[in-house]
């Protein structure tokens, strides 16, 4: 079966702009989590959605938001981009057991803010 | 909160040599523990997971890990490393409920011929 699909793979944006990243989970998985990965901070949890509801949120400013659709696809949005938002954004899907049973990750979206 | 520590930032081994990557966890009860691998420019792939029961866990790609409660450790091992194993390895533990995972800082593995 198809894996986790993230689009686009690469993005270059200017400070102050906004960006939307997309994630399609493995078929049948209803939980989608988002992580930010940077060399300085490592992997940091952004948020998790299950059946269109946000169940958990990390310590990120309100500029970071997300949503999940009825087909489990998820999007995350970052508004008013800052240079520090440059990172690899990873989407992970899991079944109803959630993160306890392990994630399947997408290849990520590499966001560069200039 | 649950956390994991990976004391080695970078490890270099020769191809064919054995490998052990260290992970220490901080949690009172028996934790769920994971090892993930990330190749350059890619997402993470789950290597293996520990829930309970047998303390020696077998994973994919010939990796195994041993849970040692007395040492609060969950070290990853492989008897003979291949050049394709060069990657970054992350130990992880669920935290803040079951919807969130805390990752270690990662150990970058270099394999030399």
C-alpha cells in the first residue's frame, strides 16, 4: 500500500509570507502528526490530528496551525514566516493506537525562508 | 515527562564491525521505546519497538535492541554493519499521552570501508 505522501518536497518562501504543507497518510490511518526538524532543536512535535480533531499541540506560536479533512489528509499552515521557520517538516501517520505503536513518516517538506 | 538521551552525537565504525548505539530513558514505569533511522534528506523509518515482555527486540535490517530496566537503557545493536547503514538514528519515547513522541537528539553513524 502507498506510504505517507507529503507535498511539496521543497519550498522557498520569503519572510512574512505564509505557506501550506500537505500530508496524505497511509490508507486506513486516521492519526496524523506533524514534526519540525532543525539542526539546532532536533525533532519537535507540532500537533496531532485524529478524525478531524486536534488532540495534542506542541509549544509553537499560533502562527503554526493545522487541520485534518474527512479523508484523513492533513494540512499545516505557517503564517508570517520567519527565518527561523526554515526546517524539514515531517508528517507521520499511525493507526488508532497512536504514537504508542509507532509512526510511518513521509519524506518531509524542506522549507527555506529567505 | 518521559525523555530519552542519546549520549553519542557521532559514531564511526568500519564496515563489517559490530555496532552499539546508546539510549537512556527517563520514566518511572515500563516505557514504550522506539528506534528510528533517517537517511539523508528522508523521513524517519521505524526500526523496532519495545512494549513489554521479552527484553531483546528484533527489528528490520538486522537490528536488535535490548531493554535494561536496571540501567534505564535501550541500546541498539547490529552484529555486522553495512555501508548502507550510514544514517542518523533516533531513540524515541511516547510522551504527553499517546499522541506525541519525544525523540532523542540522534546519533549520526558513519561507516568506513
